C-alpha cells in the first residue's frame, strides 16, 4: 500500500465466490504498520459495497489514530 491508497479489493483470488477488502493502518511515523481486511461473499458485497468499503476504511483509520497517526493536510 502507498499512503495515497485508502483501500484494496480483490475478487476471486481464493474462490470465485469470495471478495476481500483491506485498508492500511499507519503508525506515528506515517508509515504503514499493518492492515485490516474482511472477506465476504461477492453476492453480499455487491448488495452494499459502499458501506463495506467505508466501514473497513474507517476502522483502519480509527486504529491508526490510536497509534498516533494523523494525516498531514
């Protein structure tokens, strides 16, 4: 991940029926230190894609904030 990317999605890597959404977690020094992801059925994802993506991104940012990361404006 580069900091300019807010999430990553893959479809069908393990199974054609699954998708994964991941978002980077940053630490105090503005470097990626981890990532968080969810996997779910493609059919379920397609019903509410925006909310799943937003949820993963928000959770990653909340964890990043707890680690001392705040984006530079």
